[in-house]
C-alpha cells in the first residue's frame, strides 16, 4: 500500500512539474514581448544624433498651416518646420520634426594671424579674428548668417565648410591621423597587406640568422672546451699520441738496429746465441760439434 502511494505521488509530481515550467516560460515570454514593445530611441535630426535611427515623421500627414506653425518657443513665437536661426552669436537653433527646438553651439576654427598678432573677439561675434580682417565679415547660408570663422556644415564625404572673411570655404576634413591616411580604403588596403607580409618575412629571416649564429657559436665553444679537456687528460697521463713523424723515426731506428744485428752476426758467427727453444729440443748444432762429427 505504501509503495502504491509513493508511485501515485511521484506521478502527480511529474505531471505538475511540466505545467509549472510551462507557465513560467509563458510569463517570461510575455515579459519579453512587453520589453520588446518599449519604444526604441530615435532622432529627428541626424546631424545632432548621427548614431540613432530616424523617427517616424508625422509632418507628412500635416497641413501646410501646421508646418508653418510647427515649433513654439518659450516666448510664444512659432517657427516653421526646419527653420534655422541664430539665437545668439554662438548658438544656432533649428525646428525639428518632433516639434522641439534643438540648439547647438557654433564651433570656431582656431585663428592664426600672419602678422604674429593675437586674435580677438569683437562685440556681437562668436569667433575671434585678426585685426587685419574686414569687420562684419559674416556669411549667409540658407538664410542664416554665420560669423567669421564659424564651422557651417560637415558633409558625408569629409568636406568641412566654414565662414572665412565673408566667403564660404570648404576643405577636406581631417579628423585624425588614421582618418587622413585612410588606411583601409580599396586603394591602400593591398599595400598595407604587402607591407605587413614584408615585415613578417624580414622578422623571420632575422630570427633564423640569429638562431644559426647562436648555434655555431655554442658549437665552436663546445668543440674548443672538449679539445682543452682532451689535451689536459693527455698531458696528465704522461704520454702523447704518436704522430706520423714519430712513426717514421721509430721505423728507421728499427731498420738500423736490424742492419747492425745482421752485420754483427756476419762478423762474429761464434757468438751467436741460439734461441732457448732450439737448445731445449736439441735442434741447434754448433759449429764445433759439426767439426767433431
């Protein structure tokens, strides 16, 4: 009976676990959907916020009268959609599609005077200028007056325009050293790869030559050490290995000794001493015994 109850309890638990897990997953899924439905950050002015996507433009469905009175300033003034004006000498504002007025500070280029004088800022101007430059040299672009030395716009192809003495001048924008070099463009990428491969090749050759020189250095040093130990051992043993010259001298001395022995035997035959084995076996007969016989 106890075993039956245990089996029933286990079966009930096994049935409840998937239901609980499924309910939790469902809740998590609903929570994720709720999170996904949160509004994503966007911008209506890509120049101000270049990293954010564009928001939906509600101005397309509005009338011309609404677009003419799109933004309202704090003093009650209405501005048309996209209208740009200078709020102060260094502040430029624009009416955005979100019905908000976005203001930004005018950036000034560094002023360098060719006559070594210090640039100064005049009344009503945002950027400093040199004394020899004309007064009131502002530039007008799209109905907006920009002071002298102010950066007016920067377009996508890295061209920057600014107000210079009443004229609008544009130059290629150089943001940083790597941007100016444009290393990873289609024209220069192949040269960068070739330079990297050449550096790797030269480094490998230097490493190979260094290892070869080290090997020969330690090999010669090892040979020299072994030769010194060998010479020291031979000197301490009290004898030297026989060379070719010593062998010739020894051979000549043996021949001379053999010749002297033959000469001595021819001059003194009676003094010849037989070898011991001949005397022992009675195979040697002296000259006196031959005369007796």
